[in-house]
């Protein structure tokens, strides 16, 4: 088979001793870059890109793939251990990862994240290998109307949550949407909601800033208050026996993992979306489909595995439009695209035909990088967990410093640091009033995408709102959204009728 | 997300690399004392960004500068962020900025307190061209077909392009004026996005730069109808120019470098020489041919005169669109 021989050729290059060494170094570096709040795969790839002129192009691709994967794995680490999203793609991982760490299950959460990432990475690379060319057509079929329908689907998974107060969820979504309009309007270029004429608001509010404020600072404030008399040291130790037990535990999640991989890959493949929306969507969907949605956000292992699978799968998926259409699906792939131009490669429909060596070298290096990343990550977990044994007073200051650095790093604007402080206090107060935070973050991530695609569709269709349901793909998504919106209601009705029946059977 | 934070790191790497490779002897009085910041007036991944990074990589690879050149994206507000930044860097010898046409249009459209006349021109590297595109599946073969189809659509013809007030929308306005047609202009985030939506059939036509549509053209997915250039573009020898068809429509996207007000003349000379060498490099010459860019090198006062002339023309164009402030 042609495919296999191409792949074998690719492996021949990516498995040479030099390249193996590059993979391990790249993955380890990527892991730490990803674990630093504010730094993600974008930064990792950006640092390394100029160095790739020194090594041969095939090794350069391998190095970039290794950093890319390493950073995707690393993002989960600070999300779980410190409650600060290590990278934008790992925001959803904090929802359940942090509570698990507080319950002393940091090791388990990290194992779940690593294994889930591996599964997501592997399934998506296989999908990529088999279907890259035909899938490019799917990406093309996505116009503004379809994009909007997909984003709507992501929203409904959050509005229809069983456990939370629906009204509070909707309020938080509206707040998030309002924040997402700050800055320059994409369509007309006019400034909107520039508070106090501060120039910093021109570039909008980054959701990473919001997430760091709410989850990082807010969490610290909340912990200080709840543990003021008896500062708790999180009991955390990890032996290799625990590691084995953890892997067995994760094994039970195969359904979530498979599901997250597919969602991640497909959402990541759409040029507009990328890994962050993919992870959030996967989280929401697995919560809806779960038998016990109320445990999500309180330390459910599925809530860690699901977004981690999806964000890794999405990072592979976003390579697809970059290679086949020349359109990057994420900031990181935009940089990779720049790199390809420097190497004299023309991304686009002809790349697979004209440059098979490059394409298959890249695909095979994704396999090796993914395997290396999971091994390095698992080996380092005991070290990460050990970091949690610091006294709370020390850990707390470290978290605060990391929040400030992580907020300042991406944009280098002190404006963002002030925003983080503000969001931290606001987040703390809102949490005390029992408002859910995840929908706020989701709305800020998806809001701009939703507004843009909605307006583009209306402009193109002369204001005809029916355009959304007249197109088959978008109509399908809207129908599924409706189902998801109504599903919790049905579940609720079923539960209460059962409760009326007689015994309230324990969940699971 | 930008990755300015990595600058320090990249700097250290590049600096150590510079120690290993012997620095080129430059016969100049002035040399950069620290890494040079290359401000990009656009976000990551777009045409302008890709080109600026290509320049940076050629400079690095060919050792054209004695200090590393570090690209920094400041794309906020159609380049307003970058323009303000450059204004605040008065007399700084270690900042240069890669420009595109929003260099004129942004200060004209929004009052950001920047007068581009104050900046120091360094070098114009290229003029990017515009082509009218349709999906290869459409029946439109000629400009006449196109105009007829747009008229038949009665204002519902979907023209995709970059943000309103930016280059693509100006070219579209020129088309509308010349042919007395009306289209629905759908703005997208970048040229790549526009090309994808044209191929996917979500819009009916576009005025992409050749580099943005080239991949799809090679794959037989899009068809060039006419070029907004005085002469035919070498990679599309069969595509007529608007001029040949009797319509005086020419529009360029300039790709240049400028520096802050009050830069030391010796430093200006240094950068000018650097870009002269870049212009002569094999990589750049190959790239311009492949991507249908016009390498049209211009420096100093001539460049400044060009900028001011273009600013005037854009003020007229924007005025016609009802966009000028």
C-alpha cells in the first residue's frame, strides 16, 4: 500500500539516533514551556523556529512537532497542580483538575491527563494519516453559517448543564459575551467598549487573562479564606504502584477518550476553531453524556481526561487545514506555516503531491513525538506532585507570582496584569455567590467567533436568518444543539419521576 | 497570543549563535548595539506577517545584520497599535517597522495622533499585486462574464475580503465605481480565510493577492479573471490586466520598512544597506518570482515622496467610500 510505504519512509528518518535525541529534548523542553502559565506551544515553537535553519529540514520538523506535543501535554500540569491554566488550551483542565489536586488526587489527575493526551494524540494522528486529503474537503464545506452553528452547539452543552443553576449559567454567559465585544470590531474596525479610554482595551480582553485571574488569583483568595486557621498541606505522594493503579483507572474511561479524540480532531480541523474551543466542547459534551453530571467541576476524573484528549487531538487536527489548504487553524500552526515558507515549501492542496517526503516525515514524527511525550511526562509526574508538598504559604506566593508573570508574558502589557487582579477579586466574589465560572470563560473564548460568523452569514445572505437552517450542515448542528439544550430537562424529568417512584437509587 | 516574552530567550540564543559565527565586517560607522526590533503592523499568520518573517530569516541566514532582528507583532486596530508604538520610539536606532497599506489608511480612518510624514523611510521591498478571482467551477471566464453575473445578481453577489476599510475593500470599491455594479462585501479575518471560503463556495469572488490564492490556483480550484496591474503577472500569463480590457484599475500593496522619527542618519544608512543586500539575495529573488510579487526597491526621499503620494490617493479612495474622517 502506498500509504504504508510513505509512512515507513517517514519513520526511517524520524527514528534515526539523532532525531530520537531531538524528540526527547524537544518534548522535555515543550513540557516545561507548556507548564509555565502564559507560555504555550506558540511560544515553544516561536523560540525554536529560528534554530531550525541550523539542522536539516527533516530534523527541524521533528523538533517542532516534539515541542508542539510537549507543550500540549505540559499545559495540564499547572492547571492541575496550581489551578492556573498552563496554556490557553488547558483552561478546561482546571475545572476538575484543581479540585482533584485539592482532594489529594493530583497524581491521578496528572496520569489521567497524560494518558488522555496520548490517546487523543494517537487517534487523531491515525485519522490524519488515513483521511487527510478527503477531510480537507470537509473543512472547505464550513462557511460562516456552519461555524456559527458549531459554536452554538458548544454553548448549548454549557447552558443545558444539569447540576448548576441555569439562570446563573446564562448570566455568566451573557457577561462573557459582553466582555468578548471589547476592542476593535472585526467587521467595521470601530472601537467598542473602550473603558475609560484606556488604550489597552483596543486589543480586547484575552480569555487567558480572565482565566488566570479567576482561577489563579480567585482560587488563592478563596483558599486563604477557607483555610485561614489551618493551612492545609495537600497530601501528595506517588509511587510506581500508584502509577499503575492510575493507569488502570484511566483505562475505564475509554469511552470519554475516544469521544474526546474525535470531537477534538474535527473541531481542531476547522480553520477558525482550534484546540481551546475543542477542549471546552469536549468537556461540556462529556458532562452532558455523563451519568453523574453534578460531580463535574468537583474533581471528576472524566473532566480532566475529556478536555486533555480533545486538545491534543485538536492540535493534530489543526495541522490539516494548514497543510492541505494553507490556512492555519491555531496561532501555533500559523507559526509553523511561516516556518514552511522559510524552508521553501508551499502549503496548499499540492503539498501532498509535490512534497511527500516532508508531509510523511511530519506525520511520522507526530507518532514518535506523541509516544515520547507520554513517556517523559509519566516519568516526571512524581517530581511534579512532589512540588505540591510545599507549605501553603509558600505555594500561595508562587501561584501569585506565576499569575502575574503569566498574564504579563503574552502581551507584555501591564494593563493585563491589572485586569488579572480585577478579575481575581471579581471571580472570588462571584464564586462566593455560587456563580459558575466555566460558562464565563467559554463565552469569552467563543464569543468573538460566534459574533463574527453570525454577522458574516447575515451580510452574505442579505439579512436572511433562515440561512442557518437552510444549509444542511448548519441545520444538523442546530438540531443537535436543540437536543442538547433539552436533554438535561428530560433527564431531570426522568429523575424526579423515578424519585417519586420509590427509592432514590444511588448514582452508579 | 503573541510571544514577545520569548524575546529574551531568543535573544540569548541568537546572541550565543552570533558568538559562534564570525560577524560579517560591515563598512559602516554605526552598528546596532543590541538586537533590532522588527515591528509588524499585522497579527500572526497573515500575508504581512509571513513576509516579515521571511525577511527576518533571510537576514539571519545570510548574516546581513551584526545583531539579531526580532519580529514583534503589533496588529491591534489595523496597525494603529504599531503606529503609536513607533511614534513613542522617537530617536530609537534599534526599531524598524514592516508596513503595508494600512500605514496610510489607518491614520486616515481613525484619529490616533500619528503623522506618517514624521517617520523615517528605510526601504520599499516589494509591491504586492491584486487579482480578481472566481471559483474554478463557475461559468465566468472573462471580465465581461463577471460584470454580467454581478449585475444579474442584483446586489446579492458576495465579494469576500479582509476587514472593511482595508485593501480588499478599497479594490472592491474601485470595481464597483468602474463598472457601476453593487456587491455585498463580506469581511473575513485574513486573505487565507477568504481564499478558503471562495473555494468552499461560500462567497462568489475575491480580490486576493496572488500569494494567498496560489496554492488553490495550482490545484485548479480558483480562476483568475483579471489583474489589477499595468502588465501581466508572469505566473498568470493568460490573465489579462484591467488596463488591457480598457479599464484603468491598478492597485498595489506596498511592503516596506520605516523607522521612528529622528533616527541617526548613520543608522538609517546601515539599515538601508542591509535591505539592499537582502534585495539582492537569491532567496528573495526566487520568492518574488514564485509568489508573483514585484520586487521594486526604493529608498530615502523617493520612498517618502511615494508614501505621501499614496496617502493622498488613499484619502481620495476612502472619501469616495464614505470612510474618511
